[in-house]
């Protein structure tokens, strides 16, 4: 069986180049493939990290990068190492340009709302809305990030914010006395985070929510002991599976998302 190494380099989440690679590889039945994913490669320092691995593990490089400096640097390295370096977008652009007899506008690129980052973003948002609040437990392996936590710990808005940054994000509530889906613990691809909050603050948020919905009766939903137990169980579950816990008590959605993205990159960097 022949072996192939592929480096997937992207300035966004990498969904476009990943799908292109998977579609191409589906044409080959008898090969063993090792894929290295390099999302959000948006500056020369990050590209240098890619280079270190490419030199150690040469193979085929597929990329979606519109920044000319980064693109040229990547192509030069591949030329030096005699490695194929293929843009999954440029071929289409060049064919359209040749067919129409129209010169490509080099000023349209990273900031164009219809570049590959736009489609990555749309796909991520669609995925995240579909997988909001544990609605669907199928194809969770496709998620980049999964958030778990008690109700009203900002899982949904954080998921949407991450999706807007091209991360396919699912969120699953942890509900007292309800069994937590065991499938989550067996997932390999997503990076999983537990969101917790100060129990007293969480009760305030829940009571405000109930007042808004004109629900007056007391329930486990606002019981301090139950709320404390929910947060403890999320901590325990995360500790058991080595998932990162983030306290959102004093964090905005943007701050929480920034912490998540930082840990996501660190986690993926350790995996390569």
C-alpha cells in the first residue's frame, strides 16, 4: 500500500481545502494517507511553523491562501523541496479568467466577502445552528469545537461567535439528573470545552429568564444546590476527559471565544 502525506494549509478554518482533499482522495482506494491540518495561517510566523513540519514530513501541499507574500513563500519552499504545491481555488479562477478573457483582479482577495473564507464561515454557521443546544448528536466528529455546560452559560452565543470565525461549533447542555450523551467522550476530532459560571450569578440569569417567560413556580432550575452540583459535574467530566474548563462569570462572549480559540490552536499544534 502506497503512503501519502498531505499538508492542508489555510488562512481560515480550512474547511474548503479539507473538502477538496477528501474529494480528491476518494478517487484513490489503495493508499494510506496522513493529513496535517494548518488552519488560520495568516502571518509568516505561523507559516514558519508549517515549514518546520513540512521539512520533516514532506508530501503534497494543498492550500487556500490569498495573501501574496505568504502564498509566494509557501510555493518557494515547495519548489526547493520538489513537492507539489496546489491551490484549490486558483485553478478555478485561472480557468474562468482564460475562458472569459478577463484579467484577474488582484485587489480582490482576503477581504472579498465571496472568497473561500466566506464559504467556510457560512458552512460553520449552518453547522452550529443545526447543532445548537444538543438538538442533533449526529456528525459531531465533524465539529471543530464542542461546548458543554449548564443551561444559560452562554453556550449558544459563544457558538455563533465562533462559527462567525469559521469554527464549526456544537453545544450540548449539561442538565441535572439527565444522562449526558456518552458519545461525546469517544470523539477524536473536536476540541471540547466545559463552560461554568458562579452558581449565584447563574441563578440570577435563570431567574431573569423565568421572569421574562412569566414562569413563577420554583424548580430545580433555580435551586442553588442543584446549580452548584451541575457546575461540579461539568468540572468532573472535563477533568476525567482532560477537557479545558472555562469560567465565564466575568467574561464577555468575545473574551470567552478568544480563550477557546487560543486553547484550540494550542491543542491542534500538539497533535501535529
